[in-house]
C-alpha cells in the first residue's frame, strides 16, 4: 500500500464491521512482511490507524480474536512497544465514561406524558402504563 492509500483508510476503519472488513483484510495482507505500515519506524499512519482501530468497539475485538494474524501481530506490537499513543484512546474512553456518569447522575424521568391520568393508571408490568 502506498502512503496515499493508507491515508484513505483513516476514515474507513471507524464504521461498522461490514464496511471496515475489506480494509482490515487489505491491512493484514500489507503487514505480511512488515513491522510498521510505512517505513522502519512508527509513523503517523501507524499512530492514526492504531488509534482508530483501538477506538472501534467492533473491529478491536475482531482483531484480538486472531483471524487476521498479521494485523493482530502489528496491533499488539504497537500497543506494547509504544504506550505513548494510547493516551488518545484513554482520553476518548474517559470522555465516554464521563458522559455516561453525567447521564446517570441526572436520574431517570418518570414523566411519561400520559393522558387522562385523573381516572387512574393501570400497569401490568412496571413501568408499562396502559
């Protein structure tokens, strides 16, 4: 793969698995005899693609399953050899966790906007009003 083909992958790997699968297969084939995507050192494309794959909740478990052996080898090598790039993944997970925590602190709302509640509300299974 040429550098421009690697740059085309930046947005393509963040979607669902069906759209990312051909790109993952191409990456696996490209990494057959390579340690890094382009060159002999950790480059921008390695950083960007690793962060994108690590942040993808569908692709990361598929890679770790081991079906694509070259991609798994590269993914684990980058993870273990270059811990400095994991900061952005940790920051994204922390932001997601903070958003969930803020939503749970606000609590649930039981205001369902029911009509004719003066007559009474019958529920079969809480909280299913009928």
